[in-house]
């Protein structure tokens, strides 16, 4: 997960009676056969000699989709 990242879906299910509520959480991984969550960004700038250079940033992480029902 550290190298590829992950995409998760979190579902919170509420069950409420007249005076109390209980809940359950279901978490599923959505990126089983694919690459997880990864983003890349390029920053273009000029060095001291006036030559344009590029710095590439790569980040991986965990993306969570949350939903509640009940």
C-alpha cells in the first residue's frame, strides 16, 4: 500500500429504533486489480544560468469514499 496507494469505500449503516441507534461500518478496497491512488505533478522553473528545468513530484496515498445510510 505504501508503494501503490489504495482506494477505499467506507459505508456506514445506521439502524435506529425509537430510542437508540446502532451502526456498522463496511470497508471495501476498490483498486484490487488496478494501481492504487497515485498523483504526479511537474514544476517548471529556470536555474541560475537561464536553463529551464523540471522537478517531478510523485505522491501515493489513500483515497477514501465515505457514505452513510440508514
